[in-house]
C-alpha cells in the first residue's frame, strides 16, 4: 500500500504585492537584501518556549491561523509556527550532575536530624524533671515554642529532602530515556545540532486531503479512497507540481517545508520520542501506525494534535520535505536551506504501516527520517513492511505551510 508524501506549504512574505515574485538565488550566491520577512533588517522575536501560539501571534501582530481558498469551497487551514531555536536530530544524554542534588538531600537530612534531636532533648528534660519532682510533666511556654519551631524545621527539612531525592530520580530517569533514544537512533539522525529559524511561518493544520488534491490537480491516484483521507502515492515531483498550482489558486507562494521547518513544527517545543511522550501508549494517542491503522489510511484530525495544533505529524502517511538527503553536521545553523543537488529527497514522520521505531519524531525518536528518489514511488506493499530505508519512495502526504508576511501590512511572498 502506498501513502502520499507530506507536502508542507510555506508562504514566504517578501516582496511587496505590486512587485513580481522573484526566485531565490542558487546556493552560494548572494541573496536579495529583502528577506522573507518582508522588511529589510526586521528581526522577528524568537519563541520563549512557554507562550502559546496565540500569545506569540499577538506579540508579532499576525493571525494565529490562516485559511487559504482553493476554490469551490475547498479550504486549507494553516497554523502559525513561531520563529525559534531547537535541537535537530537525536542528542546524546547530558550527564547528571548528582553533587547539587546530593548536597540538597544532605541539607534536608541534617535539618530533620537537628529537629529530632532538639525534640528529644526537650522531651528528655521535661520527663526527667517530672520524675525528680514526682509530678506530671509540665511545659513552659518557652519550651513549647521551641518544640513547635523544631518540629516545623523538621517538616521543612523532610520536604526538602523528599523533593531533592525526587528531582535526582527524575534526572536519572531522563538520562536513561535520552540514552535509549540515542541508542535507538540511526546514523542519519546524528549528530544533533542546534538550529535557529529566524522567521515565523504557517504550516497546514492537517495533511492535504484527497478533496484538496483533486481540487488543485484535477486527479488523484490514491490507493485508499475518501475525500477526508490524506492523499497518497505522490512523488516529490508531483508534490512540487501541487505546490505550484495551489500557489496560483490561493494567491500566495506555497512550497514544501525544509527538513528543519518540518521537524521544528512537529516537535512544538518537545524533546521526547513522540510529541506526546516516550511510551508506545503516547504514540497511540498521536499516530496511525502498524499497531492500530488496520493497514489503511485514516481521516485527518482524529488523533491528538501537538502543542501547536498540528495533526498526524506522526504516522498515517509519510511527508515529503524540500531537502535533498545529506548527513547532519555538528555546526550550529541558522535558517538552513535545502541543498541544490542530490539524488534523494528527505521524507519524515512515518506512515500508517510503519513499525514502532519508524514513526518517531526523530529517526531515533518519532520523527522518522529517510529518503527516496525525486520521481519514484514504492512498489505496492513493499514500503510498509520495512520501516527502514527503501529503494523506492514510500507513499507520502501533503501538508501546507505559509511564511509570515511583513509586520503591519500584507505583502505578496516570493518563492525561495
């Protein structure tokens, strides 16, 4: 069975509406000083990791969602993706610095020990005095206040001890989870490297459906039929053709996302194996894959979305990106662009028949990374039985994205 590569559509806001759209210069050549942000020298604020997309959208005066009209009542719903920094690939586990935790534990234990000692001494004094005087124990106000303070110090110390021990256990558990993610990763997912995307953009909330594809292309060869099913069996070349035609219909520039844009949007600030967590139960909430798909695609938007409101970024169908497949480098990168030459294009996210390891964000998490030739499609049934590298392209699916317009005004975007 074959699923369509995921098309993400990006609207780049650059040149004013009255100016013709200009193509990007080839790699290595100088770029026009007018960036996609549409304003020379404009700097977009980076996402702080805490604010919601709605809060970020208000901060930069852009709508949190956009809807593109493809005609005949067929729409594409887009979600704003904030500019920001993230770690791309599968990072190695950071060693746990146990000394601060141990110090805090000892402080808590010392406070508890002192508190208990003070209480025992006071109790001993009261009991001893009562025995000597042959009367019932009596407490003075001063001793009572000291006992209350000592008991309070013991409670605070015990709470500090417990929280410190719990934080140490959580840090050790996170180390083990990170180590497991690294051990399960492929060489294509390493080395991890920091990437900064300096411009916000819009990404399709859902995978491109057969209804949307039919409206734009006037045809669909999807194996599984249904207007709200993701389109499948689309090559990278066909995905590009869809973007070009959809751009003309919507009046904005639509393109495939770069691999960095796709992974950043999928992660939505998470660093776990899947955007819902690390366990298979977390994956089941987010994705259609081999264990729950019943060997078919499913209507869009039925699983749990990520924190930015994107559905089906894991599973259901693979998703094409703009990039040719090249090894990762350890360097910190800002706004990485697709290379202009190569044999294989990258697809991400895993599909409905992908095994558990293949729908991770990362190839070592749930962001499955693989590649296929530009025009090829997989032979029927081959791709979903093998979650690793294939000789032909697996089925993929479309997703749309739109790059941000200029602050304070709407401008026509230009193709990168």
